[in-house]
């Protein structure tokens, strides 16, 4: 157990091995039980922030985030991203309203349980839900569907009233899986923001903006680009410094001809 209360596999003390072999180690092996580094702490402490102060983040701070995004790795160094920074409250509200409208359309057309049983509307919605469920089963997972309904009913915000929203556009032509590159690029932004005292929240629902020709034209989200994700950025409300517990995942570890399971 370490300082942050997270279990990590024991690190082999390579320095000791080097000493035993009569060599002076030049390998910078972190000693077992050493405190977490600043970078590791940022990773542990980050969590999604859904309540922001009204104070805008200074432009030079956002520029730092764009700079770290530029250094993200990508398959074949394709760098298949284009970032769009939105800091106008009226524009963010417009994006919010559009996404809320799309959530309404989606829930109204799929939620047949609220319709008169046997009616044409009911039967069409039921058939659509079945087809949709076959084609994109993950989209009918309770988490996105519940969130979509909450957004449609005004119980959950899409962009969380953040003062700055960074849209992450993806170039679909990139080799490999460009969505992964987008995720890494966004992770650079999110972790750097955390290190600068900012809060962030990824917004997958921003994809709804792709349904609007006007928004797409404004953001340059036209073929081969599309809006893949958005990241809300701002100063968090309240104390966000305590660690959130996480479940452990089973990990297979092959070494010395043996297979072990660690957690
Ligand atoms: C790609 C991606 C998309 C997400 N989309 C949304 C979203 O649309 N709205 C939202 O409130 N949170 C969104 N989240 C945040 C997740 O709900 C959150 O990361 C998860 O519950 C874990 O909590 P944590 O970020 O506080 O550790 C998204 C996260 C990721 C990585």
C-alpha cells in the first residue's frame, strides 16, 4: 500500500541487483515505497468536474493546454485532431440548447414505454429501438440512455455551464484508430488542466453537434473532420482534493515462465 492508498505491484529493486553484480547503477529506478510523483498524483486526483465557478480561465492558461495537446502521441504521428476553443457564454448556451433538443428527439422517438400501447407511434418506436439496439447496443446502455433522458428533461447539463469548452475534432482519415489518438490528446489536456488547479469534464454528448450543418460549418467539422469529444474547462466549485475510490481490475502478469494474477 502506498501513500495514495493504491496497490501497485512490487518494483524489483534493480539498483540492488546492479550492486550485487558489482556495477554502479545509472538506471533511475524509483525505490520501492517512494512517494508518488507529481505526475502520478495529478492522475490520482483528477476527477470529472460538473460544477464550475463563473470566473473565466485566463486565455494564456488555455494556451498552455493547447500546447500540451500538441505533444500527444498518435499512430504514425498522424495527429488526427483539430481543437476548437469556445469561450462565449451565449455560444456555449446555443450548443447546449441544440444538444438538449437532440436528446429530446432521441428519447421521444425511442421511449415507447411512455406511448399508448399498440398505437402506431408505439409500434414504430418499439421497432426502431429493436433495430437501434442491434446496430448500436452500447448506445442503449442504461448510463447514456438515463443521461440522455435527464438532459432532455433539463435535469442534467451537457456542458455543465463551464466557461470554456474545448471541442476535439477528429480527422477520420488517420491510420489506425484515430479515436484513440483523440483520447490521448484530450488526456494531455485534462491532466495538464488538473495540474494547473482547473477542473475538466469530457463530454461525449457533444457528438450531437455533428447533426447540425451550422455548428459543423462554424467549427470546421466537415468531412474528413467530425466532432469526437468536448472537454469542459473551468475552476471547480467546492473542495475536489480527496481521492475517489476505484475498483481494482484483474491483471495477468507473465514472468519467469509463470502466470500470476495481480489486482
Ligand atoms: C470519452 C468520455 C466521454 C464522457 N462523456 C461525458 C458526458 O457527456 N457527460 C458527463 O457528465 N461526463 C462524461 N464523461 C465523464 C465520465 O462519466 C467519468 O469520467 C466517469 O464517470 C469516471 O469518473 P471520473 O472522471 O470522475 O473519474 C465522459 C468521460 C469520457 C472519458
